[in-house]
C-alpha cells in the first residue's frame, strides 16, 4: 500500500478529496433523523395513551416554539462541529 500525495491531501482535508464521505454523512444523518423521529412519535403516543383519553391533547403554540428553538440550537451545534 503506497502513500501518494493525493491520498495524504484527502486524509488531511477530505473536502477537497472525493465526495464519498459526503454520501456517507448524508445517509447517516438521514438514518439518525428517521430513528429520532420514530422514537419521538412512539414516546408521544405512549404518553397520550397513558393519559387514558381518546385522543391526545392539542399541542400549544408555546410548546411548539420551545421545541423549534431547541431543534434549531441542536442543528446549529451540529453545523458548528463540521466547521472545526
């Protein structure tokens, strides 16, 4: 296995190398997003069923705003990790 200058450049700065790492990152992000969404939905339904009502209570606007801000903060932190 020989080390070429191109392989060293790609190891140091993958953004200038092949786009294979991008594809893996997108797939991993999609899978993690899907799993997190399914887990969230499962926990929401389970909590609603434990409340012993026919349907879940309406989600208040304030609660959705809090959730949106928390998700935005998480996305921002993830984006900042990519810049380091």
